[in-house]
């Protein structure tokens, strides 16, 4: 499951839970409270998964950036400066 799909599912579940339990005047049963806690646990696990994916992506980007910096440094060392004509004052 990719990052966008996981975050969209997490948002939908949170929205459904909020709509279902947004009436504060209602008295909740033990089963209702257990469902809320279970959904919160699911959301926390989904966020943990998303953070893991983001950390992995961040590590990949850092490694690619380091490689790119090294390649640019090597390219600059190998670069030959060609003489250019000076512009005459007219």
C-alpha cells in the first residue's frame, strides 16, 4: 500500500469515527468506547506505518543527494577551463 493510499484511508476512518461519535450528549456504552479505542489504535498503527515509509523515503533522498554532491564535485575537478577572448574596449 502506497503512502497516498494509507493517508487517505487514515483520513476517511478518522472522519467516519468523528461523525459517528460527535454527539456529546449521548451516553456511550462499553462497546462504543471499546470501538473508539480500537479505531484510535488502528489510526496510530497506520500513522506509525506512514512515518516508517517517510523515514525510508527520507533516507533514500539523503543517500541520493550525497551521491549527487560527490558526482558534482568530481565533475568540477575534471572540468577544463578553456581560454576566452577578452572583449576589446571600443
